C-alpha cells in the first residue's frame, strides 16, 4: 500500500472534497446520530461552504487520502468512482499555536476503505507534520458512541483527556471524547 496525502488546494478539489464528505457522512453517521443530525452536521461542518470557511477563517488544511494501488475493481457502486482515482477518504485540521498542538478535525474513510490501514497511515502523516512543525501533540474529538473510531485511536496511542457535550444548535449535541497523543 503506497498511501500519500494530496493537499486540497484548487477550487475543484475543494468541491470534490465536499462531495466526498457528504457521501461518507451519509453512509456512516445516520446509524449513530440519526439522519437529521447527520444532515445538519454536513451542512454546518462538511459542506462546501463550511470547508471554504474553515480554510479561510481557521487555517484548516485538508488532504485526500490516496492509495495509487486502490482500484474500482470489486468496489461497490458508491466507492468505485473514488477508488478509480485512488481516493480512500480525506483528513484535515489545523495548527493551534497557543497550545502547540495540531487539531485533527477530520479522518473519514469510504466504507470500502475502512479496516485496511488508512487510519494508521493518516496518524503517521500527522506524526510527520507535528515533527516538521515542532508541535508537542495532536488531538481530536471522537463521538463517544463511535466504537470503531475510539478503538482505532486507542490503538494508535491516543488517550482520553476530557469528555464534552457541545450544543451545536437546532437541539443537536456532539457527545465526544477529546483524545490526545504526544507528537
């Protein structure tokens, strides 16, 4: 597996990212948080408008998780167009100078790409980024009911440092663990 992280920079790539985000979110999250909250979170945190806002106002950086050996052969209909381009998912976040940490806001993989080591490669990507930028740690939030994500992050050396419930509007709440790992 030859995984690389392609920076999302062009307007076309940002549009692709928003389409990919919507697809991944709709295939994974309704079972955990319901369709209404999934759609609300896509609109407010994963849409084209939200991605552009985060890049412009909060210095977010995004990458496509790319595996040149990934093929559409045998992939389901939803994943095949992305796999044919080598895209397994996306990731993103931003540096917090005040805490000397990198906030990993997003690690999302297409259904057919989960369980194949892409999360591990993504954490390695952030290890390298933190070393290169002299950051002391990386951290993320994970839904308390996302057993797949929580197990993966524990396995990668993250520890729970806090538990938070965040009102995100419209009666919806994010019920998360904050997990951190030294860089």
